[in-house]
C-alpha cells in the first residue's frame, strides 16, 4: 500500500506544478488583447464626445481625473482623418505595451517553463 501512496503523492505534486502560474504568455495574443482594448476605449471616447457634446465631455473627464479642469484642452472639431490616425496609433501603442508586459513576464519565468 505504501508504494501506491508514493505514486499518488508524486502524481499530485506533478499536477500542482502544472497548475502553478509558470505558464508563458503568448506575446502576440496578449499584445492583440491590449491593442483591441485600447482601441475600444478610444472609440468609446469618440462616442462620448459625439453624444454628450462639449459640456458633458468636460464634466465626464473632470470627474474621471479628480478635479483636473480639462475644459481648455477638449477639442470638439476633430477631423475624421485625425480620429482615424488616433485609433491606429492607440492600437499600436497599446499592442506594444501588452507585448512588453508579456515579454517581461515570460523573461522572469524559470528556464524549464519557457
């Protein structure tokens, strides 16, 4: 019976190692997730500006930024091409941030898990 106990114990230990958070992150997929999230936030800001106007946009960002007055920097006459470039830039920057986070995480993993 003791032999069976040691086999079960070894299997449990092996399973615990698999469950441990030492799994590498796919850098491209994590970057894509960050990029799409950043783009979604950017589009959300566009929709907010379109629907609530200057006053509502200023109120929203003033409350979000804890009293920082953004009324002098909010611009409502943003051309469509400029918004398009902003979406692309936001996606690229967010993708790079996500890819860096995944890369740094993977670099800290033990060698046998990479």
